[in-house]
């Protein structure tokens, strides 16, 4: 024991106690519904992973020991649960491991009410941000990692957005409402804003969010317009052209319909000639 001082011994004891707590209660990285987390051979399978065995080989190992699991279950475990467990046990970054665990709890709640969100979290997404050197560049990460550590998800824009905090699933209108509330607090002195810097940044965010909402609203309106026109008349029109017909016919439904039918007839005639 001469080579180990009391501080080192204390740390070793604390690490052992922490690992023992984990082994007994499986609090960190444990998912009750995960077959691997609940497997009798969890430690052996994770050891195989560390030795670079394939998912197929791990599946075969479990099957040989009487446990039927799918490649998807193994992939999900090593993608979602094992990194947290490994980080915790190895003491690499316990704070980050806890952040992942808490994030998974929020994600489980979000998926419960928005099942379609799970597929988005599993996909790779590209976003743009400044790196450590101040250069603007692209990053590609799994949606789950972006959602936990970087930014929330905008329902309106169908994308991850830097204006939304991590682990928040919001519509664009909710974002602008929050920004409006922040502006109200600044204007009424509830938030300290020396030189008006916070107000300017908040206004910029609000403008950016509003412009984005307008853009996506126009895209949706355009899509719905052509869905209806294609269904009833077999034509597609730019919003400007459709508006021209509306104003030209003074919004009289029968006249607008006749004009659309003429438009469709010209299209068919042109197709036959070609």
C-alpha cells in the first residue's frame, strides 16, 4: 500500500462504490424496455462491442445463450444506452452522461405525443454554425445528439433550429411568442439590457423566425393550391398566376372555374401537339 496515498485510495473507493450502485440499480444508461439492458449477458455483449465484434456476432452470441434479439435492438442499445453507461463507468464525463440520461427522458415523453419525431431523431441532419475559429461551416450529426446538446426542433420549419433551446419541440408561433415576452420584459426593465444589446439581438431573432414562418407558410399554401388544382383541373400554377386569374375574373367562382378549364384545355392541346 506504500505506493498509494490516501487521496488515491479514497478516489478508488468512491469509484468502486459508484460502480456498485450502478450495477445494483442500473440507473445510468438503463432503459426498461431495452432487451440488452435487461439481458443476463449484458456485460459480456458490451465487452464484445469493446473488442470490435459486429452486431451480427453479438446477436449470434445471445442466440446461442437462449436470448432472441434483433440487430435493431442491439444497434439501438449501443447507440442510445451504452454510451451513457460506458461514460459513467469509465468516469470520462459524468456530467455529459447525466445530460444524456435526462435528455432521453424528455425524448421518451416527446415521442409518446409525437411518434413521428422518433424517425427524425434517428436520421442524420446537417446544420450550420461557427466553429472555434469563428468560421461558418456545416456539421452533420444524428438528430438525437443535436436535440440533446445543440438545439430544439421547429415543427413549422420541420427542422432543428438554433432559435429553440435543446430538448424543446415547438412551433414557430411559440418561438415568436417567447421572443415577444422577452421583449416585453426588456422594455419594462424586468431584464437588464445595457446599451440595448439584448433588445437588438431579440428583435433580430424575432425577425428571422417570422421570415422563416412566412417562407414555410408560402410553401405549404403553394403545395395545397397545386394539390387542389391538379386534382380538379389537372393543372399546376404559380401563386402569382392563380392570383392574376382571381383578380381578372373578379373572384367570381364560375368565371374562375371556366378560366382554369381553358388553361387545362390549352395544356392538353400543347401536350398532344408535342
